[in-house]
């Protein structure tokens, strides 16, 4: 069984129906066998890299994916098509908090739809906090992700590693240098928001001073990942990039929005820019 590579997501009055379609497709995607519909040869190989201890007492690791040319996988917010990776750490020992760090992604446009992710190779840094400081961490992970070319296939990875190295990893350090710039470092902001209730949620416009020099796309992420976000309409004026979108919760009603918890990522330039929160 195969899954179409792109899933249209209508706007406005159809947003709630689109949300149901996306959730149903996600359930189907993750329920399929790991290699269902996949080519006879593997399209992705994976390993965990040990990146050694940090000065904060945590340990660095990374998921290292190599994709067959022409195939791609997805960022935490995949755009109009695709599904973000899902991580499970059951069975790990001495593992407390886990923080996944996302290098600047690429934009893929096809048939009027936009997907956001990575091609060829991905090193995804992961910072892990041990329950008992100074002791090794035994990682046992299950990672579900989608890989796509003309079709999309689900891949389920089971990876294990003992994190006990005292050495840093040049591969992970290189990936960390590709992390999005902070708004302050990029000279973007402060962000200003305008929020208006609509019949099934909210209309949000964010203004990002200085962002026009950094890219031409804006990804909007609310704190609650179940909220459907329409593809933003982008305008640029006097160096300010503005994005207007609609936010639709699962009950399709207006809601109280925590502006400080919003996350905006400017894409399209040499390096993404990560903007946290807005005022107004």
C-alpha cells in the first residue's frame, strides 16, 4: 500500500474538515507496516551518534539519516505535505529529559503545495539529560517517520546506543552550526501580532521587522500541536515580513491564544531564523 506524496489542506470554512483529514491520514500512516509499499532496496539508513558530555552535565547524541537521492523526510512542522518524526524512548536507562534540535530545513514546492524537510542526509542533534548525573545513558529508541519521493512510505526505526564517550562529535557540531539563528542574532523583531476571532478559530497576522532580508516564508507554530494552521499569506514592506494565517482547534471555535508561546520560523534564506512569541 502506498500513500500519496501530497495532501491538500483547504482554508477558511473547510479548515475543520481538513484537520480531520490530516489526523486520519496521520493515523493511517503510522499504522502501516514499517516497509509497506517501500522499494525493494532501503531508501533510508539510520544510526545514533554519541556526541559526548556537555558543560551543562547533559549528553549530546544525534539521529543520523542517509536517504537515497531524490527521497526526503520532514521537519517538525512539515508544511502542506508529510508527517513530522515521532520519537519514543521506552526501555532507555538513566534517561531523563530529551530535547530534539532541528537544523535549518529546506523548502520543497510541488503542484502548488509546500513541504518542509531534508533531503539526502540529516543529522538531528538530541540533547539528553541523565537521571543520575555522570553516569552513562542507555538509549533504546523507536522513531517513526515518513520518507517521500513520488510516493510516501512510513519507516519505523529501532535504534540502541550506549552514550558513554568522552569525546565530542564533529558531525554533531557541524549540525549544530546549521541551527536557525535566534531573532536577536539575525536582527529580526520584536514580533507584533494582530489576532481576530473567526467562526471556527482565530485569524493571526504577525509582523516581523527585519525578516525580509532573511527569507520569504514564515512558519507559524502554536504551543498546542493539534491546532490546524493554514498556509500563511506573506507580504513584505520596508524590510518587514508579515504573515497572515488561520488557527483552527479541534472543536472549531475561537479560543484564548497564548501569544508568548507562539513560534515563528523565517525560511527561504541561507539560514532559518527562530522567533519566539509576539506582542500586541
